[in-house]
């Protein structure tokens, strides 16, 4: 899944990792599209913070971080938030967790502000609880029910949708629903939906969408017979109709899917920096398809490595002469290999520098970064996979 832009300067770069994090925290598989809908449709879902965890609901007051409320709660009924970082005026990222986890994460990178962060964390939680109460839905208690409610709301009550226009054009007006008096009842512990209940709920959703799609088909036939209806509105309605058809297909595929959930490579409470000895580094050697800044960010956000923990030699010509500088050096704890030249100075009878490092006993941990096709290539995913192996081997060495 490619990155998703929520607003002009707000981007979730790896939404699939948000879904994985939520699954690990709740045991529930939640589509990112539902999270996107909650963030954009509900009030008070965006919190701007600085490095001391001072918080504002307004953009521009504090600009170091942006926390997005997913609408999902964890097993302890704590909100699950997405932390984005300000990078040159654009908030981007995907790190996902409960507020306490995010606060600890900020604290680990801003050690001198630990006291202020702890004080402001309590203030943030008070503000969060207050602002969440102002929403139509404070959080998503039931994913299927929330989808039904918001689908109904979008299709029938939004005045600017093509669907609403079509019904107004044939003289049908919808009244705003009357709010029912809320009666306080004793709250009982709810159990999760059984397989039968889930199947019924998804079936109701499909029936609802199919009925709406069939009705749009009828409306299109009637509208196309009216000369006064603009071609632009007809095209809008056709586009919306196609969206419903695609949604029905996607829901059916999702409902039939029984594949096991993919494991995430992220480690709990990872602090890779502490696994390296004094002055030790991880060397990244080879051509890359991503920027050094992106690799540093992945290493920091996923495993807690620091900027000084890495050295990068990615220029093809410089790699040829790098061998003499790294041979016999005890400052590298591990090497991640990408595409390297075959002819490298000082590698003796070995066919390549990679073969040499993997064969010699005095060489550091050596890991290939390979893409899905099996080729040596440092991409975002291959770097993440290689770093996972490095982290785990360092951890095993530390334990030994």
C-alpha cells in the first residue's frame, strides 16, 4: 500500500504498518480507509505538539509532531494514535501506539526535556478526553456499525454529493434525523462479535450498498432522459456508482479472505543503540534506491538506532577503494550489503567483497539487502528486512 495523503502537508507514508500495529495492539484487522475516514470526518482528531509535549489543536502553534487519532482503542481502552514528524513543513510518518508509548518515544529522543514531557503528558490526556467528547463518535466502538452509520450519512445527508443532487432533481428531500433522548443505562461488559454475527453484519452492509448501487442505476436511467440535467452531474453520478461497485467487490474479497496475518518485523521496546559497543557502527555498503535520511529514519523509528550508529558508502566508485579502509577494522559491528562492484581493492582471491566478509571469521555481521526478485538492491523494504536481521543478531550476541 502506497503512502496516503490526508491533507496537503499530512502524509502517512506506510499505512500498512499502521494496520499491523493496530492488529498487534487489538487483535483486530482494521482497514486504513476506515481510519482515514475517522480522522477526516470527526472533530478534534489532530493534535500538534512540540518536543516538550506542549499541545495545540491549531496548526502552526507547535510544529515538531502531529498525532492523529485512529478512532481505535487498545485492550486497555486507551486511544491508538499515529505519530507524524515535521519534515520541512510536511508531517510524515506511520509510528503507531497508545499515547504513553508515543510520549516515551518522544522522551527517548529529547532526553533533556524528560521532566517537561512527563508533566505535559498528563495535560495532553486531559485535553484529549475533553476534545474527544465533542465528536459525533468519540471513537469507533464497532467497525461495521461505524461503516454503516457513515455510509448512510454520506449518501443521504451530505448536500453536495452527486447522489443527493440526483434525488433533489426528482423531488425527493431528506429530513435531518431527529435526535433521540439518551437514557442512561447500566454499562455491561460487551463480548466481541461471533463469526455468525460478523457474517450477518457484513452481509447487511453488502445488502445496503447493493441496494444503493441498484437505486443509482435506476436514477441514471431517469436522469439521462431529462434534457435539463447537465452532463457533468451525470458523469459525477456514474463515477460514484463505480465506487460502490468497487467497494462491493473489495468487501466480498475481504470477507472471503482467511490468510494468516503477516508478522511485523518491529520489535517491542527496541533500543538498537544500546546493542552497539563504544564507537561501533553499522556500515551500509552499496548502491541505494532511497536517501540516507530515509534509512536513518527507519533505523531510528523501528529499532531505536541513533544517527551516529551508521556509516554509509553508497557511491559506486568509492566502494571500489573502501575495502582497504574497512578491512581489519573493529569499529563495524555489522555490514549491510547492496549492489557492490566485483573488483574491489584488497580482497585477495575472493570473488567479491561480500563473499570475503561472509567467509572470514574476523569479519562483522554481514547481511545482504535483497529485493523481492532476489537481487542485491537497497530499497526501503530490503533495507528494513536486512536491518531486522542485523538487530536480531546483535541482540543474540548481547544476550550471549
